[in-house]
C-alpha cells in the first residue's frame, strides 16, 4: 500500500533528536513518502551537521507560513468546507486547554496552527499525520486531525511528559489517536494509567541507532576515560557524578571525564568542578555533531549516565552499540536496555558511593569492560536498530490504513 505520511514536531530537525531523523530516513527507505512539518525552525545551535541542514531545507515551518490575511482566509475556507469539523475542533481545543488564562491563549495559538497544518495536509494529499512527543505539537496534531478529518498518531517518550500528563491531556490524545507508539514498556505502562480503556492503541516502537556509525571499541591498552552525553540539567544527576569523580581521584590519578552537552546547569557545574579542584580531570566540551559524538565514543572506556529520570536514552544505546560498558541508574526504561552486570551496571539514583565503586571496577579491569561492552553491543544491534524500528512504525501506520490490528510489538513488514 502506498503511504504518504506527515511528520510533525515542535522543532525539526535538532541535533539532539537525531533518532527522529533516522526514523524519517528509515521510513523513506521502505518506500513511505514523508513530508516533515515543524511548528518552528530550530536555532543555529541545533544545526550541527549535514543531516540537520538537509532536513531544514525540506521542512514546512508552520509559524513561517502564518500571515494575517492568509490566516483569516485559511480559517474561513476550513469553516466553509466543513462547519461541523471546524466547530468540533474548536470545542476540542477549549476542552483540552491547560488551566488559566495563559493556557487558553496558548490553546488558541495551537488551534490557529492546526488549521494551517490541516489545510497543508489536505493540499498535499497526505494520508496520515504522525507526531513526536506528547505536549504542544501533539495538541496541534490532534486538533489538525479533527479539522482535516484524517488520522493521527504520536510517539510517546518519557519520562518528563508523565509529570504533566493531565496538563497535556495525554488521555484524550491517546483516545483520539489511531495509535500511540511508546518507546518502551515503561512508557506504555505509564500511558495506560491515563487511558486504561484504550490500551489496545498502545504499541512499542523503540528509538534506534545506525549500526554503521558505531565502531566497536577495543579496550586493550586504554586508560580510564569516562564520557557523559546529554542535556545539562538537574535531572541528569551530574552533581552525583562529580562527587563520585572526586572520590576516585586518589585511586586513579589519570582519570578523565568528558561532559558533552549544554543546558541551564552548565555554568553552576563548571563552577563546582573548579571549586573541587577537578579542572584537570573534568572537561565540558558543549554540544557535538553526530560525527563528533561517534568519534568520542571510540576514544572512551566507560559511559556514565546517573540520571534521576529517563525514558530509554538514545545516547545510551549509542554507547552500548559502540561496545562501551555503561553505568546507569535503574530508572524509567533504562532497565529495558541495560542488563545489570551483563551489559553494564545499574545503580540506585543519588548513590555517589556505589557509582564510584562501579566506575572503579570498570576502569581497573579491561577484560570486564570488554565482556560487558560486547554484551551491550549485541543487545543494541538485536533490538534497537533505527531501520527496523522505522519498519515497525510503517507497519503500524499501514495496518491502521488497511483496518488490520497490530500486536503490541509490531512486526517488521516483509522486504
């Protein structure tokens, strides 16, 4: 079956969301026609490589196409074409708005954007709209589907969205969607709390990696080099990691930690690093392109992710796919990726002492690093390959179009 799918996110493409770009490429490689939409154009800090530049050139940015005269005309056309759908969408917008005056104003903007998106979907004869993330862009997708009379679906990540699930009306979005692709069993279980009557719509489609980008690390003759990659926020647990590094200094005088990423906590953590006398040990290098990240992985011994909340981090998949042993916290969907003492170590959040012990074990034992790294690489290549996961999503969309039920973990379509 020939499919034309619209892909929507709040900002596309971003260097921090490379898995979405891989998914789009994987769908296209399977013969699905994809048109990418975005609410706004990402800032230059998110365009770090050719993938982002190419994505920007072909993406339809809603805010850039909203002009006052054209906007009034678009809404009049939508109202005349189907008064019932237009008014139902307006009522849906009101009923699902966030609390307060500000919530109402933002919801009006979402409705305005939704009508423009619906008309563009219709003009391009797109069959299905898929959205990533469950917050504002998903609200636009839900309203656009109501106005335009086409099906929509969305990928539900975690774990932040579940802190505001009622605010963003995840329940209503699941009920009205064709299906919801959850990135993990953890995400699916959390979604089921809010829409228990619609669990048949909740499926598992992982985020994934590209194996050709992941060169297997050789741990022989290597020094104790640690790597963290992620947005530098309080939830990532970097204070705990710095405490652990401080405790390890006396045992491993040549220890090196590279912190990749940026965010609101970076300045404070750099100051803490200096105050602890860790400047020669810990290096903050900012955001990096996909190619630069791949290169850093090949020059690392242990990957560390001490987060307090996570879904199933793609960066953790990439580290494991490169054959790196990992030390991560047993939160969210991380236990679905890391098998404790098989492909890495899982620790309690906030436990700097245990974190230091696990890092000490790994940097002291190349054979242990190699064994855990090889097991992690196999796990990722067996279950978290982006091309396969794109196929599962294509299968979900195709099955819905054909009126065929899909299993919780969708099957790969035949080649």
